[in-house]
């Protein structure tokens, strides 16, 4: 599997055409609507692209985690496919911290030759020439992470010049020259190159270097100093062969190149935004002997190139997909007393772990397994590692036994949410790439969803299907303060494509939502799942009786928990709808009771998925209009959630009635839960006040 550098998309598509994987007519659709994407995209061009790439190094890291996913499958009895993952990435993309967060994961250093990176070291980012300290550190950085490094700094012609008398002087001059000065050297006219090389930084003549270059003509000197290893085909092939032979460690090839090589814009600091003119394209076409009108032609079938292509191994194809894992629709679990949705999540996972269907589940966590209720699952299933390791604390009482072995079904990561989401994306693509379907579930603290949002977006765009269980959430985690309290995540859940956001109120709802999400992943249908959970216990006696209708409503996005129309003397002009998400159902019910004392008829609705309700507005018969009867068209709405009010702020507009949207719209802080609810205006008293305002009472 090859994940190409995103900006290399035109070359990638050309190769797919020459290999017979892409119809030639589609080459002309690059960047056209419905055509080939500017960046290779599995979601948009699945017949051509196996792995989505993108900027910021996200595609490179997710591809590398793909190798870990394959190794996991092999250790659990599946065939080894794909056998190797090759990544092409630009040097400026290595500025991104998520790259080094990933390479710091111990699990990746144990993948051996399953992973090969090729770094295009062209010394340029979008705006500038990259400081030489960065490019010179790359080899040491990879070595420090346990990788085998091969650097292609110079081409064979220049290496031969270094071996001639005075050649070491030339090597020293080029290798100590700042990157910006070297880029400038590449842009100089032929006559000026020599003068620049033999002039020392203090303006003196380097006589020894001048003598070493005496037999090199001025016209030949620019090509000599531009002879970098990344354009030397023989050196590239030798490096690839070496990486194939020596596969004990992950490998990286650092290939020096010239951005825009062979074009008038070569090495120009602003060439990222340059467009080759028609005259320049015509000149390039003539130089390659391409007749006008034949720009999209393949190799002549009788040519050596065509013969070489025919002799290549067959293109990689995904193995036949094994039968999808089965997922039950319900479990024989009881949920009584006061229980949090986070605790219910752990209970559901524990129940699945006792059943054969649980073997397809793989969990992952960014160092928060205990505090996100994975202990029971890990105690039963163990921690995944390349080799078995004894638990040094096995003789001491522990809430969670840390048994590491290739048979484990939990993957533990360091504190890096980018890694978590990119790993989930890779695990969530094994059905398509390896033929074996996994059911990945990742846990993290809800406030840290924004920390890894780029990676989450990329994993979804790349086609991965997985579950994100984010807990604890909101200011309900009152003692922890604003650093661990999430505010904007509900809005993220509504806005993100390809993932359904749910915030259940009761334990049974957690079970139904999680099982339904896993079933959709197993069937390769529907979307990923984002579960926003809480540590606040809620009385399960408040939940409706378990019925198929209740389950259906939960999965559609919401249901009516209490109906004020059943009360005697009901009057629509004194009615209000209270829509509450998650743990705020308790406050909504308390407010309904208080409003009854003011002669107000309050209906309480539980919104299990603001996302489903919002997107459902486009349906011919929106579920929201099913929840609210036709004779309630003028009843105003108060919405409340432990998160930004925006996430439920659409309900009044959808129903064409006035609305007061309550939520948390500022940073959190430490304090007692009641104090925080009162301060942010989401307690029962705030709901009552909002309802009375709407009714002018």
C-alpha cells in the first residue's frame, strides 16, 4: 500500500493510468466536479485510491497506524494483508507535531520493515525556505525513534566530484551553506554560480575550491551543484532495495530534491503558487518529444517502458472480505438505581466481552483507560503488545490488570489525541484493506476532542468507521475546572460529517446506541459514532419502560418523556416544551414540577442526538415534527444541555415557535455541581425562568 504525498496527486494519477487502473479520459478531470480530487481521496475516488492523504502529515501517520492494524490482525489469526505500507511525505509536513507524537509510540518502532517512509526534502514550505536546522535534524530525529535512516543527499555525479582532488572542499562548501543560500545558488545564471561558490562568507577567494572546479565549465556547473540524490534514479532504486533487504526496523529514506525540478520555477521560493504558462508547457512537451494532442497517450506498446510496466507484479487488490461480525440488538443487562452513562458504557463493554461477538472489538485509549471505564474490558481481554510482558504489579491489588501480549484487545497510546483518532481511522478501514472487519472503540476525555479534531476529521474523510466514547463531559465534572470541562463539543458533534453524535440520558440508551453503532460498522453501512457521556449518576427509575418504540425513538434522536397533555385542565396557551440532552433531563423534570405549581403545563423531551434531530429536518417527515403533535404548533421551547446552547438552538426555528436556548457559553471552572449549574444558567430555576419569560408570566 502506498500513501503518496498529497501534492504528488497528478503523478499518482498518471501512474494509475499507465498501470491500467485508471481510464485515460479521467486524467483530464483533475479538480473538476465529480472528477479526480486534488488530494488523493479514498472517499471520493475509491476505485483509484486505496489510502487518503492530505496536508499536515495526517495521511502519513494514519497509514503507519494501518501497518499496526495489520499486525494486530495477524496476531489475532488473520492473513497478513497488506504486507507493507509505504509513505511519501514532504519535509515541511514534518513540522507538524502530530508526526512526532506518532513516531514516539513504542508500538510503531516494533513494526520492522512493514513501514517505509520516503521524505521529499526540498527545503521549501509554502512561504519560505525551511531553516537548515530542521532539515539537518531529520535524520537524527528518526534515529532517535528507532528508525533506520538512509539519506540521499547528493547524486552520483556530484559524489564523484567529491572524490576528486579538492572535492572535499566542495562538499564542505555545499553542506555548510545555509538552505536559503543553496536555493539562491540554484537560481543563479551559469556564470554567477562559480563566483558564489569560491567566495568565502567574508568575501575572500577560496583558492583551493577554485582550483578544484577549474576543469568544470561554467555551463556545466549549475547542473553539478543541483545533482541531488532525490533525482538520481540509480540511488533511489538502491535505497529501495536496501529497505527491502534490511527490514528489522521501520525505515525512512530522506531524499533531497529540488521543488519544481525541470521547470522554469525550480527552487523559486514562491513556486508553490506558480502556474506553468502555455508557452512553458509547449516547451516542456517538445523537450519530451510529445506530439500536440498526444499529451494523454500512454506508452507505445512496443516501447521498453510499456514492456517494463507489463512485467510489474499485479496491482494490489484487497483480499476477499470475511463475514461481518455479528452484533446483538440488546443485552441481558439490568440498570437500576443511580448510574452514569459512563458507567453504563463500561457495563455494556463488559457484557460484550463475555460473548463471542466481542472478539471483533478492539479498544484504544490515549492514557485514560481507567478513567473512561475500560478497566473491566481490559481485565477480561488484556492489552495488545508485540510480545508478552509480565505485569510487575500482578501480586498487588489493582483495579485494572495490565497484562500485555499479542492476544490483547486493547491498544494503549500515549497522551496524544491525534494518534488516537488516526489509529481509530486505520482500525476502521481493515474491512476494506485487509478483508477482516474490526469494531474499533476509542475513549478520551470529551474536552480533548478539539485537540485531535484535525485527525478525527481526516480519519472520517478517509473512510474509517469507529466509535468515539468521550467522557466525562461538560461542567458536570465540576471539581476539575475548565481544563477538563467541555463546552463546544456538542456543536462539533452536530457539524462533523460521517459521524453521528449521541448524548444519552439513561443506561439502557447507551446500550442501544452503542450496539446499533457497532452493527452499522460491522455491516459497513451508516456512519461512525460519537458518544458524549457523563460521570453524573442519574436515577434509572426516571427512564421509560423498555419497549421497541422507546428504542426506535432513542435511535432517531429523541422522545417525549413526560406529557403534560394528560393533566386535567391542560391549556395549550399555558404549555411549554422542555428539550433536554443527557444528564440535564433531571433538571428538566424538576423544572416541569416547579412550573406545574405556576399553572404551566411543561412537556419534557429527551434529545438523545441533537445531530440526528437536526439532520432529520431535511427528511420528508422530520422526526421532530413527529415528537411534537400538530395541535402543539404554538407551544414555545426551552432547550437545555451541558454544553453550548447552539447545539439545540435550532429546535424553535424548526417548529416556528419562540425558543430560549440554555447552555454553557463560557469557560468552565471549579466548584460544586449545583453552583456551576446555577452560575451558567442550566439549573431547574433557570429553566423555569426561561419558560415563564416565553409565556409572559
